[in-house]
C-alpha cells in the first residue's frame, strides 16, 4: 500500500485555498481548475479530475483536470449510469477501487495502464441531494484511502458543487432579469407605436417583430431604438 504521508496542516491549507477561491471573483472554470490542482497536491494524487453531467446529452464530461495526459483528457464521455461513476451518481456515495486495472466496471483500463494509474476514489458532487457530477482522485500505487482522506475529498467536492450551483443561479438570474427588461422595453415601444400610428397592440407587436427579423436585430434592440427616437422628438 502506498503511504501518502499528507499532514493535517496540508489538508487545512488546501481547503483554505479552495474556500478562498470560491469566495473570490474568479470565473467558474478557474475555480474548478484550482480545485483539481490543489486536491491533487494535497492528496498526492497522480491524476485528479472533476466531471459534470451534461444535461443535454446525459453524459459525464471532464470539466477540469490537472492531468497533462492527452489520452486521459480526450477520453470519450461516459453515459450517466455507466461504470464506477454510475454507482457513485446513482447512490450518491463515494466508491473506492484499489486497482482500476483489475476492476471490470472501470471503463478505461487501457488508459489506466498506459498512465500508470492504480487506486481510485470517486466522490459525488451533490447539491441538496442532487448529484451533478463526480470528483476523481487516482494514485500511481495501491493506496487505501483513510476516513480522513475521504472526508477531506468529500468536503472539497461539496464546496465545488456549491460553487457550480451558485454560478448557475447567477446566470439564471441574469437571464431572467434581461428577459424582464426586454419585456418592459417592448411594452413601452408598442405603446409608442400605438399612439403614433393609431394601430392596435397586436399590430404594434407584429411591426416590431417584423423589423427585428428583417434586420436581424433583437426585440430589445428594436424596442430601444423606437424609445430613443420618441425621446429625441421630445427634445
């Protein structure tokens, strides 16, 4: 068995780095990259990767890894439910494999052999019980992860999941806000056209939409132009 000899202080330093990154204004991709890099350093991991479920394809894809192996980084995605990660996602529970090259359920045995991978700890990324991906830690020699190590990686996975959820919520919030602003401007532009041309609300909307489509402009851009023109006439 490989002894990682990772001190408690190094664990804490690693968690602090990750916590600080999540609380910073870094982009999500940078945060995820830092998470796998720090995790690999702290755990003495040969390869560490973070995989997320692509909701469009229902595949697990690598979103971040510190690996420089092209074979590993370009490996085909897994369908949700396949292999070791399938167990982790379905059960929302970490899985330890002492030697992936001898594990039938491990889907990339050839890559594991060529890259010198042996033990694997696969931990779920979960938000409020909903699994959105996994965090993988590989070692180059046989290693039985201790409870402390499992807890550390689980804590890191939980922080990563929160960072991902917060980013998605911010994106959704911005989209909703933009939709509301577009709706407000469209309503105002319709009112202007109705007053200026004596047309109905439906006719005003159709006129805006036609101009939008003919000129490849968004409804918001067209509405803002109508509002600006009307405001300029008041000067």
